[in-house]
DNA sequence: AATGAATGAGAGTTCATTCAT
DNA sequence: TATGAATGAACTCTCATTCAT
């Protein structure tokens, strides 16, 4: 049988970027198909509907962030401070891919109003991010305080990503990273 | 000539809320008309197009924030700290109106990709907000530092508004206010 | 406001004829719109979907048959035999309109498989037709027998309409009328 | 060269049933392939197009009815009356296969409007049926009268099949058989 | 022969906008 | 100004058919 013109992974990546750039409503099936080098009809061979595609894109995007971003927080080869700074650099890179923005934030604003099936995956993504940061903040302070700081940091990052998009300037993300690193004691000193 | 069924101000307010709730692409002319108690055709007596309406809505929203939010920063009857805390309370109220969100952020994500005529008003809004905060941070520190803090605070607020929308919990906004107030010395002590 | 290009009644009539001629699946929204002198988009101003139109068309068609066909069976100014013959002539005319066929039979074959919301209106139509014929057969024989005869006559008519469509020859309908009239005693003789 | 997964006969049988159930327009190539346990692409190795398949299905269905139904009329081992009653029982069985309906009637209503290439095979089928019945009615009456009776009986059967489909009750077919048997003198008496 | 992938044409539907009273 | 009706363009999705292994 004829070989696929695009792999599932590539398709999801390009669809994610398209959704991120244009928003859910702003993204047409034609735009998605074009981004994947397919015709509209061919695209439906891979996904039965725009909605089901979005759900898979959200799941794929979450998984990818887990591996490329959140996992850093649990990398025991680095000090907490190093992990945090690495996460900041990685975030700046991930959220700059193709266009500046966070797919989850975009969908939350653009399509998710009152739709539980979309809000839930988005919240799970943010929860995972928060938990990763919490893991870096927990040392040397109470759980509640660390959790509050982690929550706020996710919020800070989302704001920075949004402002970066608006001003076309990713320094907002760097600034959040810098500020967030301050309360993390360098473990090498501790050790 | 019949009298208008709805005032210009009321129409802009309701349109702003509808855009904020559903996003630009998610808002249909039918939804706008319904929100204003008009038929779609009648709505066009007030605004010639969805785009021109949006521009007016952005301007109206900016003006409103100027008076209701940014102006607080220049109220000499209050100490800087009092002004800041009042701005935080007012923000929490404004961005919770009808649905949680910031119209500017919504439009930036949903409709503004590559459209200068939309990005410019949005940036001007954020700049004004930043300037207001800058005015509270300038005392007792250098201009550059104060400007950086103000810039970051706007970003923090936008992130908090987004997370508040996603989690249905405006405490994110309060947390930003609380943290942002810390570096502002209480003028009453100073005076 | 602009005057409608077509009345509700005319629209339903023309839609009914189009469905009857082309079947449900064979009838496109374009065909319906063209039959009514409207564009496809304008057609949606009158009906929200092809399905909801079909339901209204079935109801309209039923009502029309009630008044133009079934009512004859209860016209006390005529003898039962006269009524029956008049019904036959009217049927031949109704089911020849625009194209030979019975809308209910067409939809039953073309769209109704397993769909209760379509089968029910179709059955109610046939039941009303049967009841009308029953009213003509009940005199001089038992209820059960008359009911059986009426049921079979409806079946006969539907078959005749189908064969008339296939052979392009409405004499099948006349033949059913002639045969069905035989067991009805002429009341004038009775009186 | 792999052996075919399905025989030509089986494929035609299943396709016939699918067309009968869903109508021509309602039957998709996917539905046909699924009914035959093939993929859509594989199905095209057997038939080049939906239309050419339909023609073959009509021919196959005609041939099958000839052997299983019409031939009974010429079985000299039975009396005309016995033949007729056997035909009725067989019809009830054939037209109940998979779903209640007559493929020819379904196609006539659903796809054949104005298409000679479809109407002709359908008419030939009905003509053959009529001729078979004519063979049973010719004894003891004029040719013209017998032909008229046969024509009407085919019409009666088609109506009964349609009503059976609509009401989910094959007793309509039995009733037609019973009535149609009356004018056939029992040859055993004659012989 | 079998099949997963691809596709042009078209179907049903929505939408921003215009018309005519 | 208000509004029911009308509409071209575009959108999501389906379908019969073809391609390439």
C-alpha cells in the first residue's frame, strides 16, 4: 500500500503549531491539511473530525512537554537550581516553536469556554507543570508554601508567554525564570 | 426615526463581554445582536462590520480601564501601597465581569496573529497599564528597575487572569496583587 | 422588510415534490433551493436542516392528503360508492403531481430504515388513509372484515403508485380503484 | 495471486441486501465493503464502480427470482393453485431476507428517476413476474383478462412488500397471496 | 487480490453582510 | 432605526474512486 505522506507524530506537531498560531476557530481544516502537505480529504483519513484531532493534539502536546520540560525537574544529575534554569531555557524554546504561545492557553481562551472535555486536559497539563516546579521548591520550606509558589510560577509563565507573543519578545519568559530561580538554594552549596 | 433600543455604551459593554467570553472567531454577529437585544440586521445600524466593532470595543475597553483601573495609580489621595492594593481589587473585579478573562489577551490570542491594527491597540493598553504600575514602583529605586518590575507585573496579571479563567478561581489575581505589593514601601511611613 | 420570495406553503409543496421525485438522499439542498427559487443559504433562513424540513414536509403532506383525499370518505353528501370513486380519481391526481409517486412510500424506502422519527409519521399517514377507507367498507359487513379490506386497499394503492411510477402509466391506480369499488353497495339503491 | 476472500455470488447477495436495506444513495462503498468483509479498496478489485455493481446486482437478483420464484409457476408437478400458493410463500421469504423490501422497488424509487439503464432491468423483472402469474391465470379465461389480473397482482405484491417494510409485518404479503389464489380453480378438481 | 493512504467533487451548514420594507 | 429575508463565501465533513505497495 501507498506510503503515508506524513507520520502521526509529524502531523500532530504541525497541527499543534497551527492551532497555536491561529487559535482553534481560526484554524481551518484546509490550513491543517496544508500544514501537513495533504488535501483536506486526505486529512480526514487520519482524523475523523477537527474536535477529535484537537483532543489528540492536546494529549500529544502534554506528553511532549512532560518529556522535554517537566522531566527536567526530576533529573537527579542536576541541582534543583540547575534543573530550574534548564526548565526555563527549555520553556523559552518550546513556547517559541513556530510561533510564540502556549497551545493550552490558546485553546483555553479560544475554544474551551464551558467545554469540560477541553478544560480537563488543559488543567491536567498545568497541574503537571505545577507539580514539577513544586518538586524544586519543596526543599527547605513547607509543602503549602512550595505548592503556592509553584502554582504562581505556572501562572507567571503563562503570562510571560502571552506577553512575549504580544510584544514579539521572549525576554518576558527569561525574566520569569530569573525571578523564579532566586528562592531556590543551590544544592551544591548545601551539599 | 425611532430612538435606539440600546445606548452606544451599553452596546460596547455587552459586545466586549461577548468577545471576552467566546473569543473573536467564536463570537458570531448573531451572538452580539442577541447580547444587545437586537436582531442581526439592526445591529448593523450601529456598526458596519465585526472588525470595526472590535476596534471600537478595544478602544472603549481601554478607556474604561484607564478610568477605572489605571487612574488609581495617580490618585494622590492614597499612598502608593494603597493605590496598588486598590488596583488589585479593581482588576479582580473588572476581569471577572461576565466571564473571567482580559479582552486584550483574548483578542491577542484569537484574532491578532500578524494583524498590526489589532496588536497596536492591545500593546497600547498594556503599555498604559505598565506605566501606571511604573508610577507606583519608581519611588526609591532606579527608573530601569522600576520599569522592569512594572513590565513583569503586567505579565503576571495577564497570567493570573488566564489561570483564573482556566481554573474558575480568581485567587490567582489576588496572589499577584499580594506579591506585587511587597516591594512598595508604605508612604505613610515615609511621609 | 424585504418580502419573502416564496410562501411557506409553496416552499413545502415544492420541497415535497422534489423529495418525491429524487428521494431523500438524492435530493440536495441545492436542488431544494433551486426548486424554490432561492439560494442554498437563503433556504436555511426557512429551515434549519434537511431533516427538520423533511419532518415538516411529511406533516404538510399528511395534512394536505387529509383535506384533499381522506376527507372525501366522510362527505355525507355523496354515497359511499361515489365517495370511493372520487377518492380514486383524487388519488390518481395527487400522486401524479410533478412526478408519479407517494412521498411517504419514497421516504419509507429511501431514508427511514430504522428511524422511528420518520416511520411514525409515515405510519400515521397510512393509518389515516386506512381509516378513511374503513369508513366506506364498514356498512353491511363486520368491523374486522372491513378493517382488513381497508388495510389491503391502502397496500394496493401504494403498489399501484409504485408500478405507475416504474411504467409511467397511472392506469394501475385506476385499476385498484375499480376493483376496490366492487364490494361497496351503492347506497342509492339501498335508500 | 491470493484467492478471493469472497465469491462473486456471495458478494452480489450481500450487496443486494445492503442496497435493499439502505437504498442506492444511502448505501456507501464503505457499507458494501464492510458487508462483504473487504476494505473499500479491495472491493474495487471486484467491481469497477458503484453503478456497474448495481447493474450486476439487479441482474443477479432477477436471475435468482427467476429460479426461486417465477419458475414455480411453470412446475407441472403442481396444480396451478398449488403453484400460486407456493409462490406466495416463497415471495414472503425472499422479500424478507436481511430486511423487508424488494430491491427492484427500492432502486426504482431511490435511483432510477429518469435513468433508462436502471428502469429497463426493473421493468424486465416485473414483466417476468407478471408472465409467471399470467401463466397461472390464463386457464379458464381470456388472455386479456388474465394478463390484467397478473399485472395487478404484481402491483399488489409490491404494495404489500412496501407496507410490510413500513409496519414491520409481513402479513400484508400473505393477504395478497390469499386473495390472489381465489380466482384460481383447483386443477385437481378439473383433472 | 488485498489494502492503507490519497484525493476532487460535492454535500450540508454557518457566517458576515446586504436588501427592501 | 428596526427587521425578516436573501446571499456569496467559506467551513466541516462525506463519498466514489484512484494510487502505490
